[in-house]
């Protein structure tokens, strides 16, 4: 038995297929979903969603939203999403490094608004880089 998984962003349907298992980046931590999971509604943070379809794992960068699980159907409504296979790893790594530099600059400037914007940009860049297969040191 499998799960029907739909990942819907405002501008496109990112994933609409079957899966055996998914791992969601909920706001309280990673959440694994298998078939016959109890009904659930959860908020999602920025993070990488993992989907196992057979023996392969796919990564999707999620930029926050909600997930509903019911009767082996998982509906995921997000602010933005991108398949990891569609992200250029080298480019995403460069954007991630630049976002880190911008956060350092904003932190040193003492401008709280610029620091918050830089932190959000870094989170987005980190998620995209990780979904592309990049490894981020903590």
C-alpha cells in the first residue's frame, strides 16, 4: 500500500504521485509518514521534504506551509517548493555562501531589520542547497 502525495505551491504542482514514505520538516522537527498514519494537520517550516518512491529518495525544498494526512493521502500546501533534482548544486552552494556573508555583514552593522532579512535569505538558501544534495555544517 502507498501514500498519495501532493505538494502544491501557489504557482505550480510540484509533486503529485505515489510514495511509500515521506519525511516532513514540521515546525517542531522532522515528521515521518507511512501508510495508515493517523489523521494529522501540521505546520511546516522551511526545510527539505524527503519522499521515498520504491528504493529511491527524492528531495523537495519547502518554504513553509501546512500538511494534512488522512486516509493515506498527504496534501501539502506550501509558500514555495522546488524539486532537488531541478536545483543546480554548485549555484545553490554559491548562493548559500553569499547569504552567509550578507548575514555576517548585517549582524556587524547592527541594523536589526537587515539582519532579519539576511537570516531569512540564508534559511531559503540553505534549504535549496540541502535539497540539491549539498552538505551544510552546523
